[in-house]
């Protein structure tokens, strides 16, 4: 895994992060980019669809898609620190039995999860050195759509990531963030048979929803 060890992920994405994310979702709903993905996917139709969320953390976006009518969801998380608060959140919304949670590195073990209609990676590709591997695994698992949020490739975002990585190195935390070029990520998805359906660019993040092009 190069830069990032399981210990690194657990140091950055702690049980406290998980509690904070769950409590924020209960109080305020999803943050802006996740809200955009959820509302675009819902407008395109999530009723009775299956969802695979990779690196969904505590699972607010998964919960939102289930509340919009998705049939069931699987969340593959590289770290186990989210599992307790995620289970509580699922129970709070009465969604037990509709969510499977799997702890695995989806880039290394894509076969840990089955295919789904919709695959979501919200602010995940930037937390793994193998951005293209994660994208390819997402596309091969998606029967219909892939929804991705990644950092913009702008100079201020790259500067911010360089500063963050310098701080992590100083603290000897085995984790790093990556600005994988959005055009490369979208280009790979297109080469695997997807076309860009929606795109939104903010100051820091770029979100793309790709649909599998009809065969033939
Ligand atoms: C910045 S957090 C985002 C969490 C959530 N998607 C959100 O936006 O609140 C990145 C998440 O991706 C997970 N992650 C990173 N690489 C992963 C991989 N290869 N497989 C599964 N999860 C991964 C991390 O554990 C972390 O929960």
C-alpha cells in the first residue's frame, strides 16, 4: 500500500471522527458535496436499486440513498473504526437488514463486495495511492452508475495537500492524501464504457456522475 498502512488509516479516521460524522449527519444532514451526489442520484432514480459505497465512513450518504428508496446497500471501509457508530446510525433510521458493512481495502480486494447498480466513492480516491485501481474496481462493480467526488486539480488544492502531507510526515503518521487528476479518473471510467452524465466543480472538490453506456 506504499505510504499508507492500516495503522495510518486508523490514526486519521478514528472512532472519534466516526462519532462526530454520525452526530453531524443526525443534526444537519449531509455535507454539500455528498448532498449534491445524493440529490442527483435520487433525481436519476434510486428506487429499488442496490448501492455499493466504498469508503463511506459512518455511512450518511448510504443512509440518505436508502431513505430515497434504494433497496439495499453495502459499504466497504478500509478501517474498522467506523463500525460501531455506523451500526447505531443504521439502527436510528430503522435500516437494519438493508446494509452490509465490510472491512476491506477495496483497491486490493475488490472481490470483497458484489456488483451493484450504483457505486459511490465520495472523497475516497484522494485517500489511497492507487486512484486508478479504485476507479477501475468501482467501474467493474457498477451495473448502472458511478458517483465520484475527488479534489480539484487546481494549484491551491495541490498546495493544501502538500502541506497536509508534510504535516503527516512530520508527525510520522503513515498516511497521505492524493490529488489524482480528475481528467485521468473520468478518462479511465470512459474507457471502461461510462459517459459523464453530471459534473459539479466547487472551490475544493469535483463531483462526477457517470452512467454505463448502453451496449452496442
Ligand atoms: C475522507 S474519508 C471520507 C469518508 C466519507 N466518504 C465522507 O465523505 O464523509 C475517506 C474514507 O475512505 C476510506 N478508504 C480509503 N481508501 C479506501 C479503500 N482502498 N477501500 C475502502 N475504503 C477506503 C477511509 O477509511 C475513509 O473512511
